[in-house]
């Protein structure tokens, strides 16, 4: 299969590509002209195969074309009559190895042009929460909240990708689509909201996904819970409703979303849902005796409550067992977002809390708690138990920074282990990040206090301190922002200013006294991990320009060792 897309703008614009028999083409288009249809013609080896007709609607209309034989394919349309959002091609039998091949996207949904980025980003369009993170058919699958047609939030779909190492991803066809009543409009009334995935009851690689369907102003419930089965891990069958309404008698708001399904310590499937009552956020627990998890879900009770920081709803809850201790001694980490929360000490918004406790399948007894990420840009964290223990990933952004009037391209955080050291939760980056180390740079210039020039902004830095909490400061050269990392008596802090003159929140792990700090810089982000992830701080940067230099400031005999690498995927 040879992919070589070309476009020529004259009367008709043409995309040309050579494809194998059985290849699929997915495309979205709509008419630009009132009361007039527009067409896109598909030809193979000079012979007409299909004419796709689109009317003028608010939203782009989805079409798929199956190739009956191999050949040279031409897709042509008039850009004066038809607006085309996305065209991609793939072979269903090989797509998990090859990924989809993007043949066209519009300027409105184009991804940022990055030379050295190593964080996961969608191939086009908007992305937010990770969904359905898990291992199926031997590969790691990442689904995510997705709007294909612009870089702004709108009617939700599920994007999809697979990986062998959590770092190098292959993009797959869009997995979940909004319902028919939402697909014709682009007013953001809802769609396929966040959820999770478990193995299906079919062949190896089958997947059952659970998600919230949101339809604004629907009565009596705006948010209901659905599940859908995919036999091949690529195409979802028609979904069915598993929860039609909120539990009665709890005085809940309309918030009722983000089903997280997992196997409990008693061997039964459990489901967490985020919600809200008059006091604050609540995490709800359901269970089913159905071994498939497909039906029979019943309400168990309110598992946990959080009403601090001025939060509204609990969002995207997940729970994972920690360590290899057998029940009932196993500790579990309950993790969820505090929507609209604000930390009065730092000004940070939309915090994510981790509560450690005992879970017997029906009740949760908290023992200790901590914050997931002091940078606050690791939201909607979702984890599952893989070989070697739990692994999670989060949306590398914060709703506070999102504007309906501005494009907002985002990434996922580096995937992270979820570990328990006996007193605290650790979230270090997955081990495969070491494979990104492309070139070791001269760390002696860094430790001597020189300003070290960098060729790219994809960098990893490790600093070992002579004593816990030994003070230092890293300053990064950047054309658009002020950026640094500092450790002193206050704690470990990401220093950030967008140079607008507006006050920024303080991104600090107060009181942290680590012995080692590990920093990952990429186009549009910084992630800091201290003492194997005991403290983690993530910040989305509002510029994709790479850092141009780094300087380490520290007193003599403060740094025992430093290492720096240029990273490349």
C-alpha cells in the first residue's frame, strides 16, 4: 500500500493515493452553498467508483468507501461547493500495525507542526480526557475525547490509538460517534462523553466500552450511561443503555458521568460514576453479577465524598489496587478530578485528589490523601492494572485555560506508573521513556553554571542532590514565556509566566524535599518528577516554541550529579 497524497486547486481539488484491495477511506464533508448539494467523486484507475453527496448542514457528514480492488484512487471535489474536513485511509487487517494514513485535513483542524514532539497528540482536531485506557489483544489502547473538525471543544467522539510501549502510538479510525440526533449539529450539545473499557466476551482483542451520552436539555436525564461491544477492537457495535437514570433519593444534580468499570476484590464488575449534590462532589458505586459486564447494573451506594476547595462535581473517577498484597490488606488509590475547585493558597484550579484506603468491593475506608499533580495540568487521570502494576495517563491541560473563542491543541501526559511505597503514592513516568534518549549532552557545562544552548526543545534533565531539599534553580530560555524549576525551603516549584502581566497561580509542591528531580520538556509542556514520582508537576505551555537554553543555578556542593539528554521519538 503506497500513500502519496497530492492536491491541486483548480476547478476541482484532487487527492491521489495508491491503495490495496479491501482498504477503507473515511471522509467528512458538507456543502458550502444554501439549498445546494455538493459532491466528492471517488475514482479508481480512472473508473468512477462512488459519488459522495453532501447537503448543507451545520456539521460535516461522515462517509466511508470500501475499495473492491487495488489501484490508483482519486478523490476530487470543488472547494467552492464542498468543505472537506478530514480524509484518511487504512486497511482494517493491518491498521493496528500501520495506523491510519491522513490524506487531507482542513486548516481549522490541523495539528500543530512539531518536529520533535514526543507526547501523544491527536492526528487532527480537538482532544481532552483519556478514555478506555487498557490492554487488549496484546496492545495498549488509548481512547480519548475527540472533536474531529476543529481545535475547539464541540460534539464529542472517541478517538483511538494503540501502542506497544506507551510512547510510540499508531492512530486508528474514530471509534465512537455521537448519536444521530447530535451528528447533524455542531453546537456542542453533547455526544459520547468520557468512559472506560474492559475486555469483551468475544475473541482476543474484543473490547467493551462504557461511556456517558450527554444530550443537553434532554428530559429527565441529560446524562445516561451506555456500553458498546467491539469484536475487532476497531469498530463499535450499536450501543445499549446500561443506566437510564441517576439513583433516587440522593438529591443529585444532573451531573452523572464518566463510568469507570473495573474488577472488584470480590471478583465482580464494579462501576464508579462522578456526580454532585448540594454539598459537593460524590463518587457513586454500582456493580453487576453479569460476568460480561453488559447488563444488570445496580446501585450500591456513595463510595466517597469531597466538598472542599469550592468544587462542584467529582469527575473522571478511577480506582486501582496498589502493590501485590492480597485482600483484605490491599490498599487502593481512588483518584478523581475536582471540577471548578480552587486552592486558595496557590490559586490553582481544577485539582485532582488521590485518596488511599481499603476497598472491599462495596465500601471504601480512607486512610490518607495527597494531590496527584502540583502543576494541575494532569486532569482526568485514568489508570488500569497492566502487567507489572497500574499505569495511568492524563489530559495535559486544564479547563481554566480553555476558551470557546480560541484554538486549544493539547497532548496527553507521559504515561505513569502508580505505585505505593508504604507511606505515599508514587507516579513516575513509564520506563519506556528512557528509549527517547537520543543524544547525551555535556552535563558538566550545566553543573558549572553555564548557559547551555539547546538545538531542540525536547529535553530530559536529571539532577541528583547532595541532601534532600538542597536548593537549586533551573532557568530555561524561551522566546514567548518565562519558565523555570526551583527547589528551596518553600518546596518544589514550576516557575511560569506568560509575560502578559496577569498574575499566575503558584505551581508548587509545598514542603517537598526531594533528593532527585527529573524534568521532561517538550513543545508545549513541562513535566517534573521528584523522588521517583513522589511529587509530580505538569504544566501545559501556551507556546509550541522549544526552549533554546538551560542554566542551572546552585551553590557549590549542592549538586552531586546532573544528566541531560536530547529526546527524539
